[in-house]
C-alpha cells in the first residue's frame, strides 16, 4: 500500500491486477483522485497501451534494482550508483545523487554540501526526491 500523499503524476508504481491481466504491472500515473491513481501501462499488450486505475490500498512501490537505476540514467561507479544533475543556466549549481543499492542509502551532494537522506527503497520515492531537488522528472523507461 502506498499513501496517497506519496504519489505524484508521473510516478511509476506496480498494480497486481494489471500484471494478472496483461503480464506486467508497471504503470505510470496520469492523474490522481481521492481514492484512485489513474494510470497508463508502461508495456504494450495485444491491445496496445491501456488506461485503468488502482486503489491506493492496492498500489505497490517498485523496488529499486540496478537495472532500474540504469534505466533512470544512473551510472555504476566503484562505490555505488550516481547521477549528476547540473543546472543548465548556472553551472555552479549541481546535485549529485550517490546511491548504495545494497542498503538503499542515498547521499546527496548539493553544491559541495553533503546531506544524508531517508532510506529510498521504491522508484516513486526516488522520482519524488529528484523532482523536488532538480525541478524535472526522473524518467524511467522499461
């Protein structure tokens, strides 16, 4: 279960019903209502991409894996996974995300100041944090 206030439009989550019907439960949120996250599938079925919805009590986070980090633009380093976001209008402003996949620990370097973050286990949490700090989506394409 994911709390409604944890989700944003654009987050990728898992829906068991979608998985049972179409063989893959990865979905991208297109709109949110009081009780339901409305989504579009991230995979094509025999009928193409489809729209549906999942109740928040049935929504699940997608556990972060090395494959997901790579598909989000992270690069593997000796010590973990990193993605570096430079502000295009001010190259002195940057945000470096260092993630230890094994522990889920994320360390941010913001203009040379380090700040530890809460444990990040699910893709939607990483997407939300990235958006909050960088002002743009962290895209995931399966």
